[in-house]
C-alpha cells in the first residue's frame, strides 16, 4: 500500500468545521501516518470518539488497517466512511484496494469505476482499474488517460504500447515503444517489443535491428535471441536462425519456445532422415516442458506430415486447435494431412485457412466472393492464387463453372495467358498484372473443389483439358528435334522463388541436379530434350557422361510454346513442378520424380494419381535420396524402350 489517499490540505479543509483541538489532532495524526508511526491509529480513534461521523478519519482508519493487513477491518472502516459521504472518490478507491486484497476483484473493479465516475481525473483509480483489466474496460484508452494526467514513466508508456499491440494497432504501438525508448534509452523490453511489432508488420529487417539493440543492452536475454532467430529466418538466413535459437536454449534450457522454434527451422531445412529426426526430438523436448505448447504441437505435426505419418499428424494438429481453436497454421496443416489421406471434403473446408496464414496476398475485399449460389449469366472471375503449377492443376474447373450458367473470366499469371485462352467455356482471359472490369463474383481457383464438392471418386480427371494455340503448334512443327529414338523431355529443378521463404525451402527438397539423372544415359535409343528453364539450365554445360541433350528452350516464350513443344515428345520426366501439371493437362505421358515429403495432391503410397491419368510417380524412398529414384526411372525406361 502507499500513503493515505487524501491530501493534507483536503483533510484540513474538510475538518474546518471541527473543533480546533480536533483539527490539530488530525494534522498530527496524518503527519505521523505519513511517517509510518503506529501511533497514528490511536490518534485517529481519539478524534473519532469526539466526532463519530468524521468521514476522513473513518477513511484513514481504513487505510491504516489495510496497510497493516487487517483487510476485513479495513473494509468495515471504509464502508462506514462511505456511509457518511458516498461522493468521495478516494474513499471508493481505497475500498477497491481492500476488496482486491480480499480476493474479490469484480467488486474492487466496481469501486474503481465509481471512483472514476466521481473524479474522472483520478490517476490512482485508473492505475488500479488497469491492474487486471477486463475486455470491457478499454484498457488502451484508460492507460492513455492515465498518462495524460501526469508525466508517464517508461514502464507506463510500455503498458500503453503493449495494449496497442494486443489491439492490433501496430503503428500506434511502434510510436509508443519509441517514446518509451526516448524517455529511457536502456529500456530493453521496449526494443524487444518494437521487434515484435515490426514482425507483425512483416518488416523482418526492422525487427532484427530492434532485437539486436535489445541484445546489446542485455546480451543474456533469451527471448530476444529466440525472436531474433525468427526474424532472420524470415530473411532467409537459416544458419543464423539455427545459431540464435541454440543461444536462447543455452541461456534458458527450461523454456520451450526456442526448442519449438529450432525444431521448425531444422524441419524446414531438412535434407535427410536425420534432420527430420532431430526436428522431432526438439519439438518433443518443448512438449516435455509444456505439453500444450502450441508451436511445438504444430511443428511436430508438420514433421509427421512430412514423413507420411498422417494419423499422428492429424492428432497433433487437432491438439493444437484444442489449445488455440483459431490457429490458422494448424487448420491449414490439418487440411494438408486430410487431403493427403484422400479425405477431400473435410480437407477442402480447412484448406480455406490458407488465407489466414499470411502466406498469400489478400484478395480485393470489394469483390463479391462466390459461395456456390446460382450464377444465371453473371460474370465470375476465377483467379490464380499460388504457383503456375497450381493454376494449371485447377483451371480444369473453369468449364465446370461455365456449365453452371456463369460467364467465366480467368485471371492468371502472364506466362499462362495464351495457353488457357482457348479453354472451352472461358469468355475472356486476363493476366494478373492487367487492369480488367470488376466481375459480379470472384473465386480463387483452389477454392473451386470445395464449392463443387470434389471427392476422391469425383475428381474431374478428363484429359486433355488444355490445348496449345494453333500459332504455337505451327511454330514448333517447324523446329528441328532429334529423331531416331524415344524423345524424352527433362526437367530436374523447380522455380526456387527466393523471395518466398517456404516455397524456396520446398523447392530445395523437390529439386535435383542434372547429374542425379546420370543413370538415364545408360538407356539406349533415347533422345533427350531439355525443358528446364532458369538458373539450373546452366547445368547443361556439363551433362552426365553419355547424355546428349537437345536444348530448344531459347525459342520458348511462355507455357503455350512449352505445351506445343511437349506435343512433339513421347515422354516427359520431371520433378514436381509446373511442367508436371502442364504435361498431365495435355494428356501426354509424364513421370514425376517426387520428394519424400511429397505434395498432398499425390496422396500416399501410390504411383498413379486420379488427377492426371497419364502420370506416373517415382517417390523417394528416403528423404533427400535421389539415387534410388534415378535407378528406378532408368529401369522403367529400359522396359519402355524394349516395348517400342
């Protein structure tokens, strides 16, 4: 407790009607009370014997009892004071403190509110009300009022900033944290929370700067090291994130956060089975420290999903959602587990959580989302949302939407525009970068399976559903290609997309090198044709021994050109990238070399897929091992060559 809430001059004014000796005694009692002398209580009682209805004395007796820990006695004195004069704000504030100490917080809050009603500029009542705010208290506004009533300390500015951060007012929170730093430059927590604010704004470079400043002030701050790890991870610095997580673990080995964080980093960079095993071990260690740790549960679920342990992955994602029902990543990850298991209906519903994960750009909120209602000739925009392969995969639904009575307009990546323009039922095609008229409805392509009720046995798998335009076919009919053998197109690497961290990490696992395909050179009567684009195509300068590869890609302008070229091939062998979907949509034979933690759309433990009848899957049998895959593909090519 602090000193008596009433000011000496207030006591003197209110005692003006008392006898002179009472006024003198009260002044002496207040002075002794402020000095911490126990004799003050005796003087208060002496005054009360002369004036039994002296409200200030009753209040001060209550304060004295409260400071001595006699809580029920204090409550009694304070209620007697309020019975004398219920309009005194500081009487109610003191009663609130007594009730709070008695473990009756709701009653205490009511007294603080009454005190503020009586005296809106009463900072102590504001501070007490905000010790344990309720949602209806509007903590942020009350804190700002408190700071306006008197000069704020750095800690009080931190409290204002924290409330703004919790309310999602990120710009305001950043201003308040910077104000706290200006007032007290050595306020470590202000820098830590500045970093958290910048991370929420996805400005990870600014977040890393803030965390580093906090660590200059407090090098042994485990939370700052852990948060710095998350920031540099988003900046694509895997080794830095690993090191910072380990530093946090070393400083606070009994805290689950850095173990869960390190488990996620390790899993995302995993290249072999040992990496996945270590990631699982780290997540389990976090769960031993806190069995309901949300990040550890979710991250361990991801590891099990990667390893094809779908039942365990589902259990962990559902446990995550029990702990935090609106956790968008857990909902999205659960959708992947269900889709991979072939439980499409429930999977599609949960797959909508992808929009809440922060990994996709938001759709224009002014557009009206289609929810499956009758179209009756209305224009509906079906738009790409993820990679080229995803667009090629799900654009098959455009004719189905047109058959429901809609005027279908597509918005796709520029490189796909010419190819999809000839699809049946498509009225117009725009590039995502183009301006185009607002439609009556819009729908992301990958939401169509949910709206159309696609299940495993109703997948629209009719092929071909894409056709290259006539001018592209004519162009490639005139291009020379190697003859006298089976023409086999090759793609050994995906698009690294370095600006998209998660896509980049997946690409590292799905991609191989041209040298990993060396066993194919042993197969006779093959004529290899390069379909690889981008940086990995430079590997053509040093192909495996005996592998002569014809490279026509200098003449390829877009996917329409690639499609026309594919029509002249007998087979395409590719890693899991957009070309796999292109060839499958064209109805041409395609062999897909799939990473161990394969995409959900290829299901589990099968070498075919209902999405593409002409596709054959060659899966890694061990994480990161392409050697066995290359040998099995070579064996299959031997068999195919002999059968021709």
